[in-house]
C-alpha cells in the first residue's frame, strides 16, 4: 500500500507525525473510488494508506478529488510538506493524540483566552490605533454573530472572557463533525485566533485578510523597519497556504453532494 506521509502541526506546536524526507514519485496515475467507508485514493493500482496503516478513506467525494489532486500535482519527487489536505486527513483518520470530540472543542475554545485580536498595545500609538481600526470590526462581528461578549484588553493577562461566551462557542463547535473540528483547530493554530478562524470559516473575511490580521503587529514592524529579503514573503505565502488548506478542509468535510465532473479527468 502507498504511504500517505506525515501529519500537520498538532496542538501546542508539536507534530502529529515527523515529516518524512522527499520521496521519489513511484506512481503514474491517481484516481478515486468509492468503498464501504467512503472515498478512497488510488495510486496506480495501490490504495493509499495512512502512516498508521489504515485505509485512507475520506467522507466526501469533493475532498477525495482535492486530495487526489495534491498527489497528481507532485512532479519527480513527492513533497509531503506541500500536501496540507493529505496530512489533515491523516490526522483525522489516525487521531494520533487520541482526543475525542469534546476535547477537540475545548482545545479550540481555550484559544479565546489568548486570542490574537483580544490582546492590544498602548504604545506605540500608531500600532494601537491600527489594532483598533483593524481588529475591532472583527470582534464586533463575532459578538453580534454569536450573541456573545468578547472585548479586548491591554493587560498581559488578556480580557476576561465570560463563561457564557465560552459555552456559546462550545455549543456552536459541537455542530461540526470530528473531521471538520480537526480542520478548525488547525486553522486556529495557524492564526492564533478563534475569532479570526470563525470569521474565515463563516466566510466573513478572506484568507488573505485573516492572515494579515493575524500578523498585524509584524506587518506594522515590517512597514516601519523593513523585512528580511525573501524570508518575509516565504513565511507569508506558507501561512496563507496552510490557512487556506485548513479552511477548505473544513468545508469539504461538510460537503455531502456528489461531484458530477471529476477534476482529474477533465
């Protein structure tokens, strides 16, 4: 069986799996098929397996096509670190940290206590104003959207998030399935913000906007002092790619309709 490679960054910044070295492409064709447990990925005549040896089976045809496209787009070597959807599926299937649904939800909601958009500076004044102008509208949207109180603080302790707010987000996240929750937590760890992540998943803001808002202070410093040549753009593109993949994963895991035209065959 073909190995599906490594997993994404896990909670606390650790990796669910150690990233493998690049591997020479060993297959010619990629296809999908429907099995008893869902949709499978075929590399030539071999069925894809997870790092723990489980059959790589995903819940929707749209997600299967997206994953198959990742494998099909690899050239002479397989660059696992570019295959974000594949690695997210590995984590959902193998669940290497052995967490249940409520543990996933609680880990996501805990980010409210250190949410990027809730921590503000008092100085310099220009950055404080930038944070108010850029972050306040997103916080206000979340408060209205979920009927909660969030607020912000300049204290290093952060804002005092009401228990009712946390309970509301727990209830909302419980409406997602386990696969989608893996994606939501992944997006949150990229943006360091539950609020920005929900704004993105709810289609209130774009990936580019969410990433920019998550890096607001860094972008301010870059505008003021300049950036290290190539490094800044690389980091920005990587963060956008991971955030976009996580968001797409959430939506594809909630997709139940069939896809009439297979992308790989067009």
